[in-house]
């Protein structure tokens, strides 16, 4: 028996993207596209007080992120998501926006790119995590994006453009989500394609400003500021400076020899950072590499080759064990991970992947027992990382009653993750509690930007209510979402 593991992008049972039409405005939340193009996301900055109010930026950003979840493969793995948010907040804490509520996301995409949207939402492709040669290189991209947000670059561009309505902004974001200039042309016609290109590509002046402030953030946060020009130089070298083959990060962030030289000169003003502890970065890099690779056997062989060369580090052994499991070689993976657990008995990441291997190998009781022990152990320490992994396994093995309170706890800690709600909907549905199943399903669709369908789910739940309290609670929720839908339509 092979469990469906929702943290593995191969098996997104409930999070299948419904595609966004290039012609989508936020007035039409149910228009979806016919094809996915995730490899050409442009970079979008954030709000300027004289063009977007904080409230408008927040609504626009949330709407984009929610609706894009149907068509962009956001990573839901709590370890990876938690890591990128800790790294992002470390940089944010030394920025002009310290104390503000930012959200950092990983997107399953092997093309190097990153983007930001109004309201402090920053997304990084997994390719940047897997291809960075140090944590400071990864941080340099995040710092660069944060600087685009704090300096209100995208709002400045909108302010100076011919686009004078929220419809245009919504359409640009929709074109961004569809991921290519071709999609933009389909949306607005060839005559307007050049305008879109200008809006979705930062000027060299903005890039220089984001570089300068990003380098400062790196230094203040304790990262190596020299990582930024090093990473950008490698990107430029690998692309051969060919516009037709350059990574999207270079296309949407104009990169030149002069710009790299300027950033290299700029970092001279900062002290060289002390040697960094890269243990968490390397472990999460291994997880992203082995877990989200398209060719599992190639990744397995790469880790095996490193072992033969004497690289017996925790990240390399972890990556090898996970690659074996992802490739369906469960017995060999068990041997590797068992030995690794003996050497690192307190490492939660190792224990999680070891339990996951048992579940996918069909050793259900063993896998559940290992997860349960880890869940109890970590909860005593106040760490809720394991909650959703354990609840996920419980639901997929029909242990729904046990999963429900754990899911509520996970949602209390992170109410904006759509997958938690759809998992709860399934758990309630399989126990016969249709009222709560519809309600949880409504939350899932609400967080996925499908407000109209969310309202339908809430109304189905309302019909099943039996108390005045339930009716009042659901009635208020329906009213709130209907109001938000009207706001989104008017953006």
C-alpha cells in the first residue's frame, strides 16, 4: 500500500491547480486557463502610499496569492515553508518594514526565479534553494525581493503608467500568474504586449536600489553580503547572457556586467561575515532536491556518487536516503535512514523521512507508531512541526477521529494554509459530519481564491445546522466572504 503524500508534489490529491485564464481580472474569480506555464513568473513589487493604501495592497496581495494557489504549485511541506519564513523574517527584522506581517513562500519550480506581490508576499522558486551554493546566496535573493517591496517599486511603475484602474492591475497579476509574455499577449492583444513587458520588468535603477538595500540587509542580518554579486555573476555566466535562454530571474531583473561590478564594489564597504552555520540550509536544500526533483534516479545517483567520494555529511546521507525513498527503493532507504537515525538520534528531519518511508513502503503500523512517538515528543517541547505530518498520515489511513483535534491545532497555528482545511474536510466527511466537512471545504476554497464556490460550501453547511449558534456563526462567515468577494470584484 502506497500512501498519498500531499507534501510530495507528485501526488497533490486535493491541491490540483485549476488554471487561471490570461484574461482573468479580479472581477471574474471563476475564469480559469487551459495550460500551466510556471517557468516565467515575473517579479512584482509592492505598495506606494501615494498610489496603493496599505489596505488596498493587503487585499490585492491576498487575492493574488489565494487565486494563484489553483495554478501555481506552492510547496506545503511544513519544514520547508517554516525554513524559508525563518530566513525571510531574519532579513525582514533588520529592514525598514521590521515588525510588519510578511509571508514567504516556496514554489515547486526548477527554473531560477522569485517574485513579490503587494502586501508583503514573497515567493521563491525551489530552484533557488537547490542551486544556491550557500545560505547567504539564497538570502541574497530574498533580501533583494524584500527591498523591491520596501521601496515600492511596482507601485511606482503603476503610478507612472497608463493603467489607471484596478482592473489593469488585476489583469497584470493574472498575466504574471500564467507565466509568460505569450499569455499576456493573449490577454491584452499584441498592441499592448509591450506595455505589459515594461510593467513586469524592473528598471536598472530599481535593480540597483534593490541590490544596494539587499546587501545592507544581508550584512545586518549576519549573512555574507558578497554572496549577492557571486550568485548573480554565476547566473549571468550560466545564461551566456542570451536573452532567449536566460533564466527568468535575469529577464525580469535586468542583469549586466556593470550591475554585478557595482554590487561587488559596494560589498567592499561591509565587513566579511563570520563563518555561517549552514546545517539547516544544507538539510533543507537536500530535502528540496530529493523531494521535488523531476528525475529521482538522477538525484539518487548524484548523492551516491558523493558518498563514494567520502562525503558522509548529514545532508548528503539524508538526501541519499530520501532520494532512495522517492525512487521507490524502500528497503535500501530503510537501511540508510536507520543508520542515519542512530548517528543523529535527536534529528527531527531524519525521523520524519524515516517514518514517511515506512508508510510509503506499506508498513503502516510502523510508520504511524514512529510518527506518533515523534508527535508526542515534540509537542512536549512546544514544537508543532510534526502535527500536520502525523494528521496527514492518520487521515490517509482512516484514523480520522484521532486526526481531527490535531488538525484543529495545526490550523490554530497556521490558519492560512489551504491544505490543512481540505484535509480536515476529508476527515469530517469520512466520519459522517457533513456540516463541518462543508465548512472546512469552504475555508479551503476561500483560501484558494475561489470565493463564490466557498460561499456555496458554507451555504450547504448552513442548511445542516441545528442550533442558533451554528446558524449565527455560519451566517456571519457567509456575510464576511460575500463582502470580501465584492471588494475583490472592485479591485
